[in-house]
C-alpha cells in the first residue's frame, strides 16, 4: 500500500490552476551526476540528429524518410516497396519493444531519449536560463511590469527561440525531403512561396511547442504517458521516493534526533518539486506526469549530502523494492525481459544488414505453359525484375540456376547481352528464356534462380516453377 492517504492530488495536474488557467512551471536549473550524464547523451544525440541528413554513403543520404515519394534510406541503404516486410517487422518489433521496455523500465525513454525532452530541456531551457536566469529570476521577471530590461530579455529569448525553431525545421525537413533539396531551397526560398509557407507553418509549430506549450506535450498530448499507467506494475523500475525511509517529513534542525522524534530522512525542503519540469511532487508516489528525468534525484542527493544523510532517498527503484526495503531491482524477470529486448533488436538489425544489395524476382509469363524446341530442349519464358538496392552501380550481373544443379540449362536474356548492368537504384525488367533438356526435368518442378556479380558473389535467389512434359 502507498504511504499516501490523501490522493486528491491525482484529481488535477500541476500545469492547471483551480480556476482552469495555465499554471506556468518554473523549474529550477538541474545540476548533479545524472543531469551531467543526460547532458552528455543529449550532446551526442543532437550532434547525430544535426549531421544525420548531411552524411552520405556511396552517394546516398544516411537517413531519408520520404513518404510522398515512397523512398526510404536507412544507414545509407535504400528501401523499396519490396522491402515492406522489413518495415512491417520493424513496426511490430518496435511495438513489442516499447511494451516490454515500459513494463521493465517505465518512462526512462521520456527522460533520456525522447526528442521532446531533449529539445526542451537541453536546448530551449538552457537558452532561457542563459538569458533570464534561474527559477527565482524568471519568476521575478514575469511579475515585473514591461520595462527596458524585460523587453530586452523577452525579445532576445523569443528571437533566439524562433531561430532555433527554423534550424530544427530545416533539419527535420532534410530527413523527409532530402538534404540537397533543403540546401537548394534556401538559396532562393522566395522562388517557391507555397513551400515557404508550409515550411514556416511547421516552424511556428516548433516555436509554439517549445516557447509556450512545453511540458503539456508530455502531460496532455503524448500517448506514451497514458500507456505508462497501463503497462507498469509494482516491479517496474522508475524514479521513486523511498517513503519508508523518508516519512515522516520534517525540517532539519541542529542537534535534533530525528529517529527519536519519529522523523524520516525527508527534511521537506521541496527541492525535488522545484526542479521538476512537469511540476509534480514525486513524494506523492507514481504519477502519469513523471517523465523519469532524474532532476529530483540529483536535487535530493545534493540535499542529503549537505545534511550528512545517505543519498538515494529518491532513486531508481520499483514499488516492491521500496516496500521490501531492498536495493535489488535487476530481478530475474528484469533480466529475462532485457534478453528478449536485446534479441529483438539484434534480429531486426541482422535482417537489415543481410538484406541483399540486388533484389531478384522471377515470374513465369502468363498464357504460355512451355515451348518444345527441335533440339530436344523445353523452353519456359519468365519476366525478371532486378532492383539495385546498393548505392553504387552493378555491372556484368549474371542469372544462373542454383537448384537443381547440372541441368545443362541455357539462359537467354531478351534485349540484353549475356550480362546485365544496373545503375544506382535502378529497377529493370527483362524477359528471360530458359531452355532445359527434356530428359532432365519431368512435369512441374521447382527451380531456384540466383543473381551473381561478375566475380561470383551471390546477391539474391528466387524460387519459381519450370514446366515440362510429364512424358
């Protein structure tokens, strides 16, 4: 059972006042071990995000998700409608991963990896701290009348926010439309007024979210926060307050014996509330608004250290570990699910890596069963589709029968020489005639074709049917 007897705090959210108006959150600037880790991780992720669309591998953009043109490039490899099974598998794997990950680790993704959190806390919030100062100065600035200082700071912040929004929109656009298109567009943006209008519409959305809407995205809009309440249980690892150790709360006074007075380690300094970016009190227990950002952990550890009490009053823990008074959170269940998550990621990654650079598809031509030839061969006619999925041209490709072996087959490509050339990302359809001696095959048999490079490397195979007389 929770230590909280009064659950009325769950009837409202911290960003809304009793009269229904917006309760603006002024989080104190975090500092501490976990915040430093998050900052380092955010720098890495922001750098990858910024340079991602401008990195090219074999002339291909490293990442491109062009839905309108149905063109997808991941890690420099283009994907086509024929690769839909991989994208479908990736979707299923992602859903399973999110479910299992949330069951085990709660909303850690929101605090450490979510773009909304990284952009807000590691970009816009840092700009705000640099211009307006920390929590007390921001509150004082908002309360003061409009004077030269307030106008200078507010306008400076808004202008920088909008410039950052323009940059973020450009980078996001480069992932969708292509980096070359974006760079070319900015050479003369007024030449395409409709595109420019759409661009600034998205820029305004970015600005609105990070200048005003902010944490309400996590609380009101994001469906993942709602899923948290369904997927988590008493064994889920989350940022939690150790109420057994912390209660009963009371201020720290010099020379007092807290245990004799029936007081816990929580000195009710409310620093965990001051640093919370969603305005909650983590001491009330698990709440939907908590994004597991660890700001309260750093703030509480700093206070505990200053009053010579053990750290970890607020820490990563599960409800079971808190109730049982143990620090062990990596239970066999957690380890088992972690192995499953790792297996899913490894499997999907392997499938992407092993995807053939040249895709082969062989279909029998309709309306013709087989053609007997005067020299004792039986001819079947096929339509071959070849797709060069690599970022480089492929020359002198050959199509051969892989199974069964020793058929003494003749393969004749219409409109082509013996070998096939494919340009970068080229899709080519050709007719192919396959002649096999009558005595080698009887009736309807399955055969496997393979497409090979000029040095004998097998790219892809495809099974189809060869039809011959029964007698």
